[in-house]
C-alpha cells in the first residue's frame, strides 16, 4: 500500500475516528472500570456508527481485561482496533477474475448518486492494471445522463463501451455486451444497472430479465453482483444492503466516498451484520482512488490508532 494511498485512506476515516474520540472523551479515566463506564463506552461506540453488535464486542473485551493502572483513551482505541480487524478481516476479499469461459460478468447495482458510474470505471482501471481486458455495458438506459456519464468515464479509463439510446431495453445492451466480449475474448464485462429504488418491482423485473438473458448465453453469469454504497449516508447504507440483497442478489460490496466526510463506521456495521465480501473502498475521485483494503490498516484508521 503506497504512502499516498494510505494517507488518503486514513484521512477518509478521519471524521469517524474524531467522532469516536469526541464520544469517548471524558469517559476514560485513571479509575477502575465499572458497569456505568462500560455502558457509556458502549453507547459512545454505537454513536460512532460502529453498530450495537461491535459495541457489545468491545465492551465485553474491555470488561474481561484487567487494566491494573486504570484505562486510558489509547488502551480503549487499541482494543477497538483489534476487534474491528477481527470483524473486517473475513470480509476483505478482492474481486478475482476467474470465470471460464470468459467473460466474467459483473453486475453493478446501487442507488443513483452512490458513485456507481465512477466506481465502474475505477474497477475497470483496476482490472486493466492487472492485465485483464474489460468491456463496459451501459445497462442503465432509464437516464440519458447515466449513459453519457459512463461514456465519459469509459473514455477516461480507455475502455470500450456498449450502449444504446435512452429508453432502450437494458437486457438487449447486456446481450450485445456478452456477445462482443465472448467473440473478442474479453476477460471482464462490467454492467451498469438502473438505480431507481422508488419502484422496487420495476427494478426487480428489469434485473430478472437481465439475468435470464445472461443465463441463456452463459449459465454461470452474472458471476458477481456488486453493490456500491455511499459511506456518507451512514446507517441508510445498511437498509440499501437489505433492499438490494432482496432485489438483486448482491454478492459483494464496494464502499465509496470515504473522503473525510464519511461515516466509515458503517463499513464495520455492514461487515458484522451481513458478512458480505467488501471488495474495495474508494477514497477520492481519481482513477487510482479505488483499491482493495487492508483490514488491519482500516481498523487502525477508524480507531484513530497511530500507524
């Protein structure tokens, strides 16, 4: 992990670590731990978006350890970091391109405004760095702006794109994408999908149709259904996981917009509650600002523990 990436990642979790520090401030004293203090620490962790389950784990760990010289802020943060790493380590799972026959089809889902389109381009860039060939399919045909934005990002990433006019059948675009990728021996097909959740039935029907079309061409497709989550939305991200798991059969997550304003604790809450793989995190707008994450580094960044 480069220094610049680590610095950006750490600054991305700064708001969360500062919030945690503010919430813990004054609770940790040189006095011995009692039930009331443990209660307050647990509430402080919940208020920091880490989720009740994680807060309960940290509380139990603090209660079980003997702090002979009293409990310091640093000691609490160290325990928080260790417990967060235990939660994040099992879900830190980079997207592997291993489908045979090619292409590996990745459906990307998420609400409009979550950073879905930019994440698609950054994923393409990440795969191309690993010497995989990539094709994009503009399956969000509901909005002309979505098609135009994906074209702009495809140009930036230097990756080809299959698209149609606004209002065209998204499953037809996906069909053309698979045919082209298969014929040309392209490794990865990344499909953008509509992000309108206000009518879940329409979205569910559209995704089901895409799946049927994919199934006829390649019974194993889609190989991945990746949900893009905006970390600045905090607890609302958890309800999006719930909905998209039901609607789209999500197999993994990408957390975006970890840019210093984000509530990064929700990443931990998502890991603990759902156990879905978190494939990558995004810390900025640049093409290189999406990377698989190191759970130990992220845990220390959230807890505010020095590297």
